[in-house]
């Protein structure tokens, strides 16, 4: 059973069809994109990010974004012209890391500030040899006298 407003809407659609307002619309006669794919609740956010060319890193929680920026630091520093610029870039990143450490949100992920002197040393070495490739960051050094904790936060 149709109500009064449904009948009014149907009448407007019929009159628009008769006037030809639905003729030559973009995509007319083409299959609906994603029709054969299984249903995905996040289809709209994926299509928005694709259309607007938004990097998927922005969806990561803050600690993972910081870890990714720290991993990509040698590549970012390579293009900087001066040691002062390198130091200020690393200082800005460390400020963000410390701000997150003060009020951590998101998953519990180990994020440590970057050693400025080590970053400058690597920047100089990369600059001196032309830096065609960026190496992976070195794993953190542990003190052999201090036992390492093997438990995880979710096992508490």
C-alpha cells in the first residue's frame, strides 16, 4: 500500500522520465561498479579514500603512525639540505612521540624518541656516499646485564 508522499514521489519520477531528465546520464547502460563483489561494510570509505587519493596511513592509530614515520625517517632526512634542518625535523618528530607517550591512546606499541645524533650521523653518511638506497633502521640495543621482559600486555 502506498502512502500519499510515496505516490507524490512516484508521480514526480514519472513526470521527470517523460520529460527525458533521466536520459543520457553518466554511466547509463554500464554495469554498477562492484556488483559482482561480496558485500563490504567499508565500501564507502574505501571508495572515498580512492577518489580523494587519501593515504591509508591516516587510518592507523597514532602509535603505528609514529612507528611508520620513524621507519621512514632515513628517506625523509635524505632530501634535507642542512644539518640544522635534519635536527629540527627529528626534534619535531620527537616532540610528537613524547606527546603521545604522555597520554598514550590506541594499541600499546613501543615507540621511542629518535636519537638526534644517530640520525645526523646517518644523514651525513648517506649524503657522503650519494644515498642511492635507504637501509632498514637498526634494532634497539639492549643492555645484556638487564634481563629482557618476555611478557605481553595482553597476558596480564
